């Protein structure tokens, strides 16, 4: 046996909210899990991109911060003692013996599993950077593509660029901390929730927030990595300068399936097609859940991913216990079994 070989019932690729809940669902069926994620922490985009952003569509939580949701899901999975392999990427997935699967990571870890759950969101992700000369000199100091701590922006003059949910939501969230917020968008119409847009418009009537529309980013001014102003231009090329300590460009994420695209699964525009009743892919024993999974009527919601995790776990159990019938009981009657 290879020295770095781990054996488990289920290998889960992706430690975001849906992957964490899959650990719980598998654990309730007495299946052991090992979880691999390219990020250094669990939580996926919730932890990496917006840990202090509120989420409103989790059942039972009228409002929950993204990091708090991750913490609760980690706590829920903990009784089943999952093994986390963080900061590494699954680079190869091939058939093993007796219908099992063999995974290899870029750090040399090998995992032998009865089944695989791909809960990798839309694969590896990174920000779409605006094409501004010299922007690299400011990244990490006064140009940020995500907000991890709201408190870091207290008293700052902030320019937020973008017209989607992220731009609007963070403008609303940071308004009570910032000295001034300028929201730059090339159109007068925003692509965000109607209620959020209404709140943004009302806030724009105060001295705390200025809607700079229709404008787009044109340049940066500063010294030693610290911004002093952001240049913007209108559709006719006329420019003006916005005093700024911080620029937050929210132009979406670039998604890349990476090695997943080479695993011979049935792909549909960067998503994996699955059977709606089981979340199984075109390869027996490999399942996909969450945003990466596609089927007719699919809704990209965390709660949809939670349901898919439960269906996948139940479909996997006969692979782990082929000779044992499942006598299913609700968690209210059986409790949480020991790991």
C-alpha cells in the first residue's frame, strides 16, 4: 500500500457549505468521509469571498452571516470525524478495484473511496480584474476583490465598482462604517435584488453614498501602494477624480473546472449533468451536488445543494453496504450516531 494512501467510504471534493452538509448526511448513514479542497480553510466562497455578508435564504435563519453558517455546518459535521485535506487540489480521478475510485492530489495524497461526491461549486475561482494600468501595485493594500472584515473599512473613502449583487450589497453593508462611498457603474440600471436597489437609491440621497453613473473605471492615483483617488470616465470619455482610500471592484469571478474537465464526465457549459433523483453523474459511483451540478429545473441555491447532498448520500449507501438493507429513521428518533 502506498504510504500516502487513505481509504474511506466517500471522498468529497469541495469543503463549501454543500460539501460540509454532505459529510453530515453521509455520517448519518454511517459512512466515513474525507474532504479535499484547494482553499486553506473550509467554507468555500462563503469563507473566502464574503464571510461577513448576510445570507437570507437559509431555512430557519432569517439572516445568518456566511462565516457563521460555515461554522454551524462544521459543527454539525464534527461528530462524524471527517478528515480534511486542505490547500490541495484533486488532479486525477481514475477507476480503482472492485468498482471503487482512486483520487490523487497535487500534494501526492492518494485516496481510495467507494464513491466520490463533487461539491466544487463551479471549480477554481478568481476575481475578474479591471484592465487598469498599475493596479497590481495596489492589490492587497488599497485594492481588494473581496471583503473579509468589514471593520477594516471603517472611516475609509471607498469606491465600489460594479452593478451586480456584490457591489450593491457591499455598498449597503459598508455605508454605516465608511466616511464616503462612491458606487461606479457604466449603466443607470443595476443587476441586483429589487429591494436592495431601492435601499441603495434611498441611501444615495444622503451624504454617505454617491452613485457615479454612467461611468467606468479609467485610472488609479496613489503612491507606495496606497490610493489617493480613482479616475472614472463617462461614455463620452470625460473624466473626473474620486477621492479614495480603497477600491473594491466587483466584476464577478472567473470560473475554471480545472482537472474536473478531463475526468470524462458529462459536461454542460462548465457544469456536470446529473440524475435529479440521485445526483449521480454519467460515471457510476461519482456524484455532483451544489452549483456544479446541472439538471432540468436546477436552482442555484444553497438549500438545493443541501437536498442534493441528502439524495446523493442515500444513493451511495448501497455502494458502501451492498448486503445491508437500510432501515431509515428520522433524526428526531435516531439522534446523531457515533462516528
